[in-house]
C-alpha cells in the first residue's frame, strides 16, 4: 500500500492501437483491480445508463432504437466541434469520476489498483496517480493494428491521433514503459515486474526504463 495507507494507484494509458487493453487484462490476471474508464463510458451509454437521457437532450438524434447512445453518431457530431466536445465532457466526466471513486472505495484494502484511462494526460488524471505506465509500440505497428479494426479509415485514424497527446510526449512523462511490439511473453514479464516494484513500495522515483 502507499504511504497514505491506501492502494498505490497506477495510471495506465497509451495512444490508440498501442495495446493498452491487452495490458490492462494482464494486470487483472494477476489479481490487480482495474478500473476501465472506457468501459465505464460504454455502460453510461448503454440502455438505462446514467448518461443516456442527458446526451439525448443535448445531442438529438444520437440515441439508437434500443434506447442507448449510438457512439458512431455521437462521435461524428463532436469530433471536429470543440464546443460540442466540451459539452459532452461536462456531461460524462463527472459520472465517470463518480464510478472511479466508488471503485477506489471498493478496493481500499488492495495493495495496488490500476486506472485504465485512454486520455490520462490529456484530461489531467495523472495527478490522481502515484505512477503512470505508458503502453507504446512503433508507429508502423500502431497504424497496422488500428487500420485492421472494422470501419477504421486512414482519415479517421489521423483525426483520432490529432486529439491525442503524441506518443513521444507520453513516453517522456511516464514512470514505466511497456513496448507491446516485443510480444505477449515480454509484455507479461514487464507487467509482473511493475507489480512487484509498486507493491514493494518503490514507486517510480527513478529514471524511466523499458525493462
């Protein structure tokens, strides 16, 4: 546990296509509680979710026949409209923050927890973490992974990247790095090493290393 008598909080982030979700799953396999901010948003957008009515009122036409939020329609409305994006964030971020607080309360006795947040640096969430792990990969591998996703285009990929902090800047701010291009075995070993490091209370007051 941290010096404050609470779990050590590891922020997990990485640009699109870097392998962040696979890395989060590796922590979970080790029994480390993981809060997935994107999954929390999915739940808020699902039929009956706490954000559905608010989004439907602010962004008419973005709800689907099942009574949830059509993420593709919503994304199309806000991606290139800063004012609309701010409005969406003001609706959704407090709800996600509430879920995060509940998660931390549930796992108050855990030695380590992970906050999986795609826009961790961009949204200022690093301030809530004791250390940050950035998942990375070479640009050509990132591009190949992302363009293999159903419905993804070069244009959409470029627009998404433009909204994210460059990988190099994230790497410079990281306490830990994990290069997923080295394979699952290497990534798994790196996750295990980070868990040991943090649960022994040696959280990241040292130069960044990649293993």
